[in-house]
C-alpha cells in the first residue's frame, strides 16, 4: 500500500486522476440521473456527447481547451443530425468525411489538441449515419441529447478550472521535480551495476527530465500568454521550473562523477533526490512549507561538509551538489510565495478565456503545411481518403455496426508508418482484451443493479489510462461501449463480435493506407535529422569551450544552445526508433545512426558537465582556441559524411592532436578539484570524438 500511495502521488498520476475524475463525473451523472427523471431517450446520446467532449479535453491553455469542447458539443450535435440525412446519400457523406479528414489532419499544425477533436467529429457524423441506416426516427432527440451531454461536460470542466485554476500547471511542475529526483538517483550505483548500466540509466533519466521540462515550459508559456496582469503564481511557477532545470544541470555533473567512479558519497545524491521529491509533494499536496525538503537539504549539507574533510579529490562533485542546494533554496522561497498566496476573483478572471492568438498565426501555420512535402499535409490527404472511402463503403454495403471500420482506421492512422503500426497493435490487442472483459461482464452484471456501477468504473479506468497507454485505454473502452449498446441491443454478443472484426479490418485498412498513400519514410529523413543534431551539438560545445576561456559569455546563450542540442538529438533518436518499425529499413544506416547518437549524447552530457566549471576553472586561451577549431572541423566533416552520405576520409592522428591540445590547455582554478575535473572532462571530449569518427565509419588514421 505504501508503494501504491507513492506511485499515485506522482505528478503525472495526479494529472491523470484529476482528469479521470472530472470526465467520469461529466459522463456518469447523465447516465444515472436522466432515466430517474423520465428522460431515458436522452440518456444514451447525452453519454455519447459527454464521452466525446471529455476525450477532446487533452490539456493545454484554458481557452484552447474550452473552444475545442464547445466545438465538439455543438458542431458534433449538428454533424450527428446531418449524418442521419446523409445515410441515404453515400456521395454526400463521403464528401463531408473527406472535408473532416483534411481539417483534422491539418489541425495538427496548431498542436495535438485538435487531433482528438477531428476524430470525435468524425465519430459524431458516423453515429448519425448509423442511426439513419437503422431507421431511427427521433433523430432530433439524439442530436439534442448529444449537445446537452457535451455542454454539461463544459460546465463541469469550468467548475474544476475555477476552483483550482493553476492546478494542472502545478502538477506538471511537480512532474519535473520528480524527474530530476530520478536523475539524481540514477547516479547511485549498486554493487551489481557496471559503468555501462549506470550510463544507460543516466541517459534514460536525463531524457525524461528534458521531456518533462519541455512539456511544463510549453504549458506555462501558453498560460502566461493567456493571462492578463502580474500573475504572481505564474511567476513563482516559472521560478520553480528554472530551479528544477538548475538542479538537473548539477545532477548531470554528479552523474558524470558516478560514471567515472569519483569519490562522491552516494548518500549525498540520494538526499538531494529526497529533497526534490519533497518539493514535488509540497506542490501536489498544497502545503505552505516543506519541512521534509528543509531536513533533506540540511542532511545533504552535513554530508558535503564531512566529504570535504576527506580531501580535495571530490571537490568538483561537491561544488555541483552545493549549486544544487542553492537552487533548492531558491525553490523553497518560490514555494512559500506560491502556496502562501490566495487566489482571488480577479486572479481567476485574468486567467484564460479572453486570450487571442497573434493575428495571422493560424493562417501562417496552415499555409506553411499546405505543400506536398509537408508530412502533416500528406497525413491529412491520407486521412481524408480513408475516411471518405470507408464511409461510402459502409453506406453502400449496409453494414450493421459498420461504423467501427472507419472509426478504427481513422484512430489508427498516424503521420509516420511506424506510429501507425504501433497504434494498430495497441488498438487491436486492446480491443481483443476488452472483448474478453466485456464477455465476463455481459455474463455477470447485465440486468443486475451493478450495471451502472460497472459502467462508472469502466469510464474512470478509460480516462485514467488512455492518454498514457492507448492500448490499456481501449481495453477498458471496448467493454464500456458494448455495455452501453447492450442497454437496448437484442444481442450484445453479436455486437461484441462485430466490433472485434471491424477493428481488425480497420487496422488492416490503416496499415495499407499508410504504406500506399503518400508515405514519407523516416529512412529518407534520418540523414538530415542526424546532420541537424551534429550541428546543434557542435554549436553548444563550441559555446561552452568559448565560455571557459571567456566567462562573459551569457548564461542564457548557453542554456538556449543546450536545449537546442538536446532537442535535436532527441528528435533524431525518435526518428531512428520510428524507422525501426518501417518495412525494408536500411540496416547499415540504422546501425550507424544508433552509434552516432550514442556519442552525440555523450558529447552533450560532457559539455553540460563542463559548463558547470565556467568562471571557476581557467584555461589557456590560445591552445583552447586551436582545440575549438579542431573539434569544429571534425564535427563539420562528420556532418557532411552523415548528411551527404559521402565516403569518409581518415583523420591522421586525431586522438594525438586532441590529447596534445588538452594537455596544452593547462587547466587551473581556484579549486584544485574543479580544475582537475574540468581537465578530465576535456580529455573525455577526445574519446567522444574518436568514438564518433569510428561510429560514422571513418577508418583508422
């Protein structure tokens, strides 16, 4: 139970729990209350409207979420009503589905929030087509109930936002602090861990920190643009986010020390990790202070003082930990200001809904992707074609419950083929697992007083996991839909079999469309992605080396270049993973790309650790300038080899050149340990570059 409470107490789980509670409340109440007041005919369409509107709320700025939900509630009801008429006119239904497909594909250019809106708009139209095919006469009741359910969901969401307007942001910032704690814990080696194991653990934890930071920065930036006025809570959240980024940068240095067997006590890293988790818990549980955090900081400080008495060997690592303690002190002050403030009515009114995007932003984004070279435009055309043809097919063939075919195909289709394969497996396996669950529930709870309770539990489980694991979400959504249909179905077992069959057929359609209709293979783009990651890494490493010789280089410049380098390497890595799912992939390019990214990550990590010594360690400027020039030439040549696919020419004695320049740099400093650590990190650059040349296929010089 302690482990379960600890797991549920993390930031991502808090976000999922609050979203699941809000969506379940919006969906279950119409299902329970409308039949009690004699409005049985409205119950099922209201549940569909509430379910679709809840799925559209995927987070982000309040105004964007509100507009998406209102569009789903109102336009979805109109599309449902229109579908009942178009059920007799296949060409008209196909044309409308084609238009929705293009819109839902292009809307990706404005962010991920529109993707769910486009799919659920298609579902509303398809539900109307199915009603018309079955000859349902009370179509106005269905449209009205659908709209009422959607608007009720908007009311519930507004109530939650008004009560805790900054809650989602607080949870995202807490997620960052938890990711930083995991990074610090990655530096703690156990007896069974070798250097490679620790390095893999550190790389995974560092990637998680980057992802959490980018997500929180994006959400916080959107909300700050939406707010009017000073926004004290937003300023404190930004301070907490920057403090977390500072601790993470120090954590990279600590991890580098652990990888290279420095004599830093593991207890110090563990105590810093506990302090970071205390910050996250203080945010999640809205405590005005954090005694756990202060006690952890004090214990870490005592451990550092004790370590200093052992000699100067570990002073560089101690310095990184001391910097982390200062960032934690800043975080505590921001935490007090944030959690000690009271939200007043003016604070709530200045938040979300009146913000408008700058003029022309939407048009420019759509115009940028209105070209055959854009993967978003290609995906829009693919979605439009599949949606239109599958809709016409089910109308012309009069397929019972045939809407599952286009729904599954549209939900599975992704811009890249590897993502389509993954989504097809998740939806197909999730549907089969959900069919097993539905079979058990149909045999046990149908016709019993527990029916509504089971529906509520399935709703909660679906909303809890569907955005974190799509396959698990479908496993809960399938029995939910079958039980809802089973309220009025003569034979829900037939409905269950048809859903599984149409889902598998939809997966096959999506896979065929992704392969045949305007594909854009990752193997054709990987060289360019790798070249961009090499350019960004070279720019960041050059700036760090420049700052070692000239401490006046702005810290903001280093931070911006670090983010660009990390993001470009992450993008190339994601492209490599997607290419692994593609048919007939280029094996040599895949192996080369993987090896190159390994050494680029090491270069990034060593550059981050080296940046902690700016202003502390002093380097001879003239040999450092030659070292920068040599490193730049090596990375530029590797970029041309990788990006242009040309044959590499060996670099004669590059390892000896770099070793000599590092030795001539003559690192010194006010702290002997810091100077020694900086010199060690410079020597690591030689190993990283030599390994990068070997990974790129250079023969020995």
